[in-house]
C-alpha cells in the first residue's frame, strides 16, 4: 500500500521525508515522490521505481524547505510512471496533495472539473482532489475550509495530506474510511504526519490518530482536529513504546529473518501480564471486556481475517472449541463482507489483523457491528483502526512486523486466541478445572520450545540447495496442523514465487495424489499427535509415487526418519500448542529457499504489508 510522510517546522523537510519513506518501503510501492515549499514555490521531485530513484533526483536537483510532503505509491488508477507518481499539483501551482486510497467517484468529479476547464495531467484519481482544492481556494476559501469542502465530496476510503503556497505555515491531513492511517506526530516546535508509525518514530513517540472523516490542521507549533463538518474534536496523544532500534534489522539480513527469530521473545511479550502462572489463571479482562453473563450467553464466535491471519483463525477455531467448548466459524474477510452473514447478539465476531487496517477485515467488523454482534479484534499495530473500533481488543504485542510475509504476528495471534479460549473457559466454567490449569501452565514452556527449533537452523541451507529448483510443492497437514500446511505453502509462494499448495492430508486420495511424482516435493507435518498414524500412511503413499518427502517430525522419531527423504525435528509439544512450533521449520525453509533464489524477501513483488484497498 501507499505511504505518506509530511513535515512542518524549523528543520529541512527533505531528509525527514526521505528517511520516513524509507521506513515505509516494506509496504510495497512502485513509485515515489516529494513536494517541498522552497522560496515560495512548490518544488516536486517524483518518478517511477524505488526510493533510490527519488534520492538520485534530489541529489541532482536539491530541494529544501520547512514544509513538505512525500509519498510512495502502489498503483491503483494509472500506470506506475512519473506523471502518475505523487505528489500531484494542479494548474495554478498553488496546491499540492499526496493521497492513499481510492476516490470511487473520481470519474464524475473529473468530468465536472473538466467541464470547468480543469486540465488533468495524470490518470490518477488523486488529481481530482487537487483540482477541487484549487476550485475552492480560488473562490477565496482558506486551505482549511477548502479542504473540508473538497474532501466531503469524495466517496471511498482516503488518507490525504495537502498544503498551499498561500498558507506556508500549515498543512492539512485527513482520514476518510480505512485507506490506512493518518497519524500526527507531535515534536518540539515541529510536527509530522504519516500513514504509518515507523515513518516518524525516530522523531517522536507522541502520536495522535485520526478517525474516519476527521481532519487535522497542522502548524509547526501544534495541531487542531475537526470533523469534515467542521465540528472541533480533541484527541488524546498516545505514547508509542516502539523504539526505532527495534524496528531496525539489527544483525539480520532481512526483516523477515529477524522477525522469525524474534518469535520466542514476541510470544513472551504476548503472555506478559496476562497469565498468573502461580495460580494458573488467565486475565485479559481489561482487554476483551466481556462480563461473565455475556460469556455465558455467547453461542458462537465467528473469526474473520485474510491471508495468514485467516490461517491463524483456523488454528484458533480448534483452540476455542477444544478449550472453551464454544462453536467457532472462520470466515475470509473478502467473502464475509458480501455474504449477508447470519449474525445476532448471541455471537462475537473476532477480527484477526496484524496491520489493523485490512479493508476487508474492517468491513467485516462493520457488518458484524450493524448486526448486533460483539466485535473483538486481535491486532499488532497499536492505534490501528481494528484496534480502535472493537468492543474489546487483545494486542499481539509482537512489536513492529516489517517483512511483508507475516511470521511473528501469526504465532502471537495464535497465542492470543489460546489466551482468549482459556479466559472464556474460566468465565463459563465449561472446562475441567484441572485440565484447564494444565493448559494454562503449558504456556510457560512455549518460548523455550520455539527457541529450541530456531537454535538448529544449519540444515535449512542444505535443504534449500536441494529444493530451490523445484517449481511446485504440496504441503499436507491434519487437525491443528492442517492450517500450518496452508500457512507454510503461503510463505513459500509469497516470498520465493514458487507455486505451493496446502491441503488437508486426508484429501490427498481425492485428487492431489495425481500430482505426486519425483518432481513434486511433499511437505508433511507428521508430529506425534492423535493423527500421527494417518500421517505416516500419507508419507508412505507419497513415497510410493516417488514423491520427495520432507517431514516435520517429533524429536527422536526414527520411524518418520526411515520413511521421509528429509526430517525437520521439533520438540515434543502439547498438541494444542504444536502449531506454534511446527510452523517455524516451514517459515525457515521458505525464507532460505527465497534467499537462495535471490528474491526480494522483505518486499515481494506485487505484495503489500497492509491491503487497504479491495
Ligand atoms: C501474509 O504473509 C501476507 N502478507 C498476507 O496474507 C497478510 O496476512 C494478509 O494481507 C492479512 O494482513 P493483516 O493481518 O494485516 O490483516
């Protein structure tokens, strides 16, 4: 998705913008640009390609000033080229805009503006915003009034930042719907705006988050907030705990690698303050905010998510049904929002979203609220929309997940669902107390169990040397590890561009077995759980067809080692926690193969960290 950075203050806007955009590179983009007010003129530098192209432009044609905005664009309307790159300026050269989202009524607006002799220089929907601002400023309005007037006419979700040469002491920033965030950063005599926290975290950790249909007017000394109707609003300033260092790669080659290895610590942070290991009790009362009466009335939980978060929900279904004995459905956000789902006030809808800004997941939350359900969320990005609109939220506390391919958010979101299941079981009194206390006690070992897998990674390089040349993989799992097969396949697909398919192992004989031959590596999750014997026969069936079998197995399992071509061992783990260790070899394998193939691991082609448009 697109990224936005803005600055106003006594310093030079150009380096603030360039460094801020660099911290947003992970969001995926195909062009970049900036606009700075210099000597009373708006100077623009922009082009297709990566930030390095923009940096070269600025190096050859330097620009500096105390007010500026920058943008990385993921093309929606108009090819990713220089004329469509942001920022966009109108005909007078007085106003400049950067924008995330889609102006759904941009064709009507463009026709209306062109009938007033507006000349469009790009194919973007964004340019309609510039011309609307010019129309109203040209009619004598201030930037603030013109912005309210112009932005109120836009349909769809937007994040917009703009300034005018006529009012060099301010910029306006506006959020409409869920096109990614708009955050105001409070500095000392200088101010920042950004679409994402990491862009400005090195300058300030005092942040204000705009809600939908809200606008901020930002000067070097501060900000005011208002609705698009002009009603003043006051926003509390959040102090964000993320420090810039933890968002940097450290000694790792890629953010994804760092985040894979961070998982034991991330899970430790997820558990912190929520489990009394002495009393063996879970307490998330202040987060999920459900009364015992509501917990008893709960007839069903519907988990809604996309991509990796959807696979996390599939694991969560098993956890909540097995521990709390509450029926659970799991739905894909983009399907759920248009399915007119059967929901009522005896249900809770749980959204799982790392970014907290996935448009389909947010829309599903809105649908649930309109139908009277409790709306919960499990979110990583502090202050994101899915966190703020929910009745109760259990943050993942995974820390910044910068790699586009999700890893620690996946595992910490599963831990959150485990905690939710235990907490609901406590409130409802539906579990055997001794069993529940043991399930809670098991959590204490989890970081070490995960760490023991991550301590032995030398074998992955050799495995990648063998496997990188294959073009198709099949991932098989059963029970709680069927979602792990799906997730493992997605990891390989999205970072190495190798086709991979996850399948419930029992389905092999219903079709996929026709695919298996010496050109088809088969990854099986075959740990010693209640479906182990079935997995052993799956491995035998694949071997009988000359398939190359890589098995994730329980340490010391000689039977699997005798049958499979390669074995990736994980420690003996309580079955309900097993997905948290079995996913690690699949993350490491996908990462190592992708690096072997020279792929852009942290910013895979065509992908974005947060899908804020449909
Ligand atoms: C996961 O590796 C992918 N990047 C993608 O499937 C992601 O999980 C999905 O877009 C959902 O994102 P969210 O968790 O931020 O809602």
